[in-house]
């Protein structure tokens, strides 16, 4: 990809940026790819996300509707559940599945916002589609940038521990040469900053909706060498594996072949997790560039910032890597919302929420709630932004597809205490998060919990009926 567009955009950074006195807030949507809930794990270095959290509400129990990139992103950006969009895989664009959809950025575009995308917002094959439009939705944006850095150009240097798997579904690592700004995610940050600066110089009274879509920490786990320094070899390890946990249905782990860890050694699994953490720290550095850009432009007090990952990620737990499970580690992912004047003191919210709630939330915060589509299937989180401990009785639903051998689609429901899973073949799982946060003991067959199983199964029945 030519760097000429970046050179032109970077020229805008040489000009002074007037602080806009817009009546409507800007929106900066920052998307990570395959980021697990590791921000509070000891040793994981994320100073810039920590900085954002001081003025954001951190949703500690935010759940995807489908733990796979395209279904999750399509659901969040449309405000519709996967069973409504019909998107269960990575090959279908949202506009093809739902031709009349008004996407989240499109709502802002239709109501006078400048909308722009840099990098992966709708689905991209990662790393295969880096530098392309992939499954983008042109009706969502006024401007787009598709950067590609040396990580894409130097894929031949990557060590792939799972040789039979392509890089996009591999356990593979590279301590890369070059600076942050030579890599794709560094170019995403630079491109988003340049678009913001250019827009503010040309249209200081018009609000923006800019989406920065980072490709890390999705595999291959590639980051500049400096980001590996907090994680010396041997300091990061996967949990021990002693065989498939008792009472766990085969459907739950059927996507990991060979099982466990796709057949890699313990040392290779450890190195993959180490490189994943380095990729998280690289992601964090680029988030910091965006936060600095807002500060430098005088826009921090006028910009809603959302940080979000499309789903969670396994890092060796229960012998699993990656996503597409219905366990907490796959279904839950980081979600932060900083709304000036609403979340200024920060806070932590333990209420279960869903990614489809982001659409009505942002519409509400920007004063576009009445103009949003009537059929949105989430609800505004504004009450929880104002009071993270407010009463909240909505559970969160996540689903994922399995082969016909296991009955097809499986569903889970998560409330404040319990996760209940029902697979298409009738197998069930029940986990008590008050006593068992790692979901090690399946209580579904325990007569002492029959009433809880009946109650949560009823919620799934109601969900399927709607």
C-alpha cells in the first residue's frame, strides 16, 4: 500500500487545531481484535487503558452476542442479535444480510456527523485482508483508510507453531523489528489522529464519529520488540492441563482440534501467550496515541470515547485457545465508555450487559435516541453510566454454532451469579460465579440446583421465542 495518503494526512498535523465548541459530542470508537479480559491481570502492562479507565465506566461483565469476529461486529454495529441478522460466520457483509439496516456510524452520518474509519471495524480476515476494505460497509462512512505496515509485509518471518493452520487461526509469534509507527496498528493510530486533525481544521463546528480499528492482539501475535520486554521468556505460562474437565460436554471443547492447545507443546503454548500479552501492550501504546491526540486537539472534554473488543479469548484455560466457546473467557471482553460530564469520576460496573447495548447508548448520549431505528434489540446503558450500581435485571445472551453432531447452535445466558449453557444436542452446563469464577465445576446435573437450571432454561426458551 502506498504511504502517500498518510503523508497527505500527516501534513494536517502541522496546523494548529481550534477547539470546537460543538453542541453535540464527538465520538471516538476504539476497537480491539480478540482481546480477552486481561486488563486487571497481574503483570499485564496497559498504562494508557488504565488512564482511560480513570474517567470511564468499565463494564466488568460485558458480553458479546457471538464469540466470532464478523457475527459479533455485525451485531454490535447494527444493534441486532445474530439470530436477527442471520450472520453466524465470517463471510457475510452486514448490508447483504440486512439490506435496510441503519448501522451505528450510519445513524451519526445521517444526522450531520463526519464519520470515518481506519482499520478493522467491520470484519477483516486478519491478517489476510489487512490493507483492503474486506467486509466494510461504505454507507457507514465519509472517509476510510486501510493501512498496511511491515507486519503484513514481513509475514514470512513469523514463527507458526501450528503449521497446518493459516496465520489467521494460528498460534504464531514474532518479536518484530521496526518502530510502532511502521506496523499496521501504529498506522491505524496515526491515520485516525490525522483524520481528526484534518476534520477539525476544516470543519471545527461539525462533530465527528471516528472509528479506529486495531488488528492486535489477534493472531499472529506480532509486536515490536520493545513490547516484549515486560514479559521475559518463562514469565508467562498457560494454566496446567490435566485432561478435559469432568462433566464438560464434548460440544464445549469440540472446536479445539487437536485438543488441547491445537497440539502444540507446553513451551509453545507459553510462548504464544507471552506474545499475545506483548501484542496487548502494543495495542495499549496505540490507544495512548489516540488519547494524546484528543488532549492535544482540545477535544477530550467534548468526545465520548468507547474502547471495545469484539469478544473474549482463551489463553490455555481448559486446554483451549482462541474464541467460539460459551465460557466466560470467550463471551466476555473489555468495554469502557468515557462520557464527559457523565463518567468523569470513572467507575466499575458489575452488571451483566451486552454489546448490542452500545448502539442505543451512544445514540442516547449524542441526543439521537429518537432518530435511532425502532428495532434495536439492546437498551441504553445511560443509567449505569450515571450510577454503575443502579438496579439492573437484564441477563446477557451469547450463542455459537457447532456441527450437526452436536445439534447445531448452542446458547448461554449469564446473570449476576450464574452462567447456564444449553447445546443443540441437549447437553447443559451451569456455573456458579460466586463460588467458581473459573467455571471448573459443571452443576447442571446436581439436583440441588434443579430450580436454577429450570429458571435459566426458561430464559433461553423466551430468548429463542423472540
